[in-house]
C-alpha cells in the first residue's frame, strides 16, 4: 500500500512538472478581469468583514493577480511551507533522528553494573514498540537486572517545552504538545508527546469504557462521564488539567458511540522514561532504582543499541498531509542544533531566515515566532508565500518530496488527500489542486499549486483572517481560479 501511494504521488508530481515545462501562455487581460470580478463578488458577499490577501503567479513567477496581495496576515499552518523548505535544504531528505542507549557499566552474571542512559535527538517516530524492542534486546543479551540509574538524556534540545504564544486552553491537545528531545508518539500519525484517550459507551447509566494508547505513564485519569441513551446528544469532554498530570473525562456519551482525543503529557521525557521502565518489567528485567533521573550522557559511555527513524523524505508525508505541529516544532529545533549547536526554537528560526535570505526571499516582509504557524503573531503576505512556492519549484534536489507532501484536493486517501481530502471536489479542482491548509481561531489559509482549466500550472495563496467558517468561501475562490485560468 505504501508503495502504491508513493507511486500515485510521484505520478501527480510528474504530471504537474510535465505541464510546467511547456511555455506558459500568459493569462490575457480579459481573463484576469473576469477573475477579479468573480473574486471581488465572492469576497464582498461572503467575507465583507474579513481581511483577505490573495495572489496568483504564472509559470514564470510573474504575479498575474493580487487582491491585497501585500497585506501582512496570519499564515496559520501555511508557515510550514517555509519550515519544510528550510528543513529539506538544511537537514536533507535522508536525515534520520536517532535514539541511543548508552551504559557506563559492565554486565556480569546477568547484571548490568552501572547507569543506563536513553538519549533522544527529537525522534517524533519513537513509539512504545521501539522501547519494547530495546528491552527485548537487553533480554536477548542475558541482562536480568540493572544495578544503577536509568537516566533520560533530552539535552539535544533546550528545556523550553512550548513554543511562544500557546494558549492555556490549547495545552491539553495534540496540536500544542510540549516538545523534548526524548518523546513518544502513540501511532503512525506521529503526534509526539501525546496519548490517545478513547471513550466507548457500553451500558446506559454507567461510565464509558476508556482505552489509553499507549499507556498512562505519569498521567492519571478521573472518569466522571456517563453513558446515556442513543437519542441523547454527546457532551463528552476529555481534557488534561492545566499544567497537571490529571486527565478528566466528563459529560454524556450515547450508548455504542465512541470519542477519542489525543491528550498531551506534561513532560514527554518523563513519560518516555516511565514507559521504558514498563517495557523492562514486561521482559522481566529488574532495576534497582525507581527514581526518575535526568542528565547528560557521559562522554565515556558505551553505545549499546540505536534506533533510527524513517528518513525526512518519508516523514514529510504525515507531517504536511496532516499538518503536524509537533513535527514542525521538532524540525525547527533540530535545524538549530545541527546548524548552530543550539537546539532551541530561536536558533532554528534563525536557520529559517538564513535559508530564506539565501533564496532571495523578501524575509523582511515575514515575521514569525514558530515554525508551525500556531502563533497569532506570525505574519506574511500572499505575494510572499507565492514567491516562496515559486522558488521552491527550482529546488531540484528535493522539490519532488516537497510537492508530494502537499495535500491533494478531493483524494479520499488520508495520506494523499490529507487535509484536502474532503474539499474541492468539483471537476475543475479534484486532483488538480496541491496545497497546504491552515487554520487557527478566526484564520483560514490555503497556499500551493493548481492546474487551471487551460492545463497550465499556477502558484496561489489565499489568506483570510478575522472571520470564522471561511473554508467554503476559500474553496469557491480556488474553483473560480481553476475554472477561469
């Protein structure tokens, strides 16, 4: 299935590129005037109170249309377009995260006499199954007991767990997960630093049944919810208390209905270490010290075993298709560490600016405080975003990977259509729009590439803020673009 998906994505990219090599027929004046009338009509009727910035470039990079194109607006997850471009350049398609286990001791008679260090470098693909494999490896080596400390080493990154401007009400949920260099993901979506809490209504009047994936770790759950009749509304809520390890399940859940949330853990490093200890216990490996230890791996420690992640080229698909904020934050810190030996958001953002400057982007027109787009203080214009997207087409080494990571309009496969799988389903747009979505409170954005009805490729960006529920209107504008061009 993975090979089939990859081939389909490559085919889409090849079609787009083959179209691009033909001489672009510049859209004539009457076409642009007609499009301008349509866009203004849609904006005036449906987004009159919103702030809107729209830009379109042709295959030569010329701006052929803009509506407030230079207005600085919030990009939301369109910020990931710059983060991705910088990461593919600075880290490379083949970059892999590594999780290492070191020891400062020796094994005698089945006992490891010395400390064990589990050292992370930010791998968002690390799972509890990997921890189980580590424990299985020790068991196969005849280790039955660790007579020393088990130490979590997350010093590849700094100790600032959250990016700037994360709201209090968001901290409980996966899109605002804390970031450390030693973190676990509950599934192959790679929402690191979270557990999946699923509630199922089984018996009316009783509490819903809860399933936790992978395990609670340091979290504790209070279940105050109730299963109600099938004809009642669901009011179920699953939320972690602010800055605490308590998860509260409340409200009503109709019988035979289920609900799940990806809930953040307060400290991903501690969570990983606790689940690693559980893995050791499952393999009957004892440890003498139960306390959580946090420290740097000594330079004289011996590497025992290492887990490598999938390459960045493969990670790009779940990251961009599903708009994974955690991976964006991890990539920013990783660029800071690799290029500046500072695993911080600030250092990583300096690397983003260096990439942008090296590609002659108007970086003075950009303002950003994170790489995911979560902050309301990020700003950029649609003209600047289309400039980035046009320049990216010239990145011969990795443009195919970048293009294949973009959601494809109306493709129902989650790892192809991504956040556009249920959008832009008309004949003019289905399978012809390849773009990154974005959404934060009162903001919706869409930037990428489209194939017009003429068969010619275009680069576009639509940024809307200060109005909720604008996705259908944005799609209407994109359809007008695709139809008229």
